[in-house]
C-alpha cells in the first residue's frame, strides 16, 4: 500500500466521498474546516474533518471507504489530525455514539471519556 495522507481543500471527489459514507449529511467546507485525506492509487479513500474552535478543535467526522477499513487508514488519518492539533497547541473534542466502531481506535490514540450523554464526549489533551 502506497497510501499518503495530506491536507485537502474542497474538491467534488472529497464531497462525493463524504456523501457516500454519510448519506444523511451534507459536506461543509468553511474557513474553520480542516480536512485531511488518505489517497491511494490517485483516489481519495478516507478523510477526517476538523473544525477550529476558540478553545479546542472538534473532530467532526472521519470516514474510510469500506474496502479499505481494517488496513490502518483511519489510524493514519487520526494520527495526522492529532499532530495538527498538537502543533496548534489545542485539545481535540469528539462526540461519538457508544456503538461507533471507531471507539476502540480513539481510545488507542489517547482519547479519554469526558462526559456521557446520549453520545460519548471524548477528549484528547494535547502533548506538552
């Protein structure tokens, strides 16, 4: 696998992937949005979306094409998001349903449970 992770600007390819993976949501691209994408063989196979807030960065979404799941794509995307947030010296917040299959990945990458409501609110404190 020769996958690369890079920061991405708006593209119809990225918007199409977001719509395909999350049919109930419309992709947003504002000045506060930061996207990282996983690219393999010239095509986008996954993404992570961050929203820059005043006191923390919100991890708003992450998705990987079904045929690429369980190949480390989500972990590499999350690593890129964490490095970005650490460079900005900001914590990451994330709301996730208790049934989300990526919950174990978030725990493995240093996220801890901050609050329980109808969704879990996870937080990763920045390093330093």
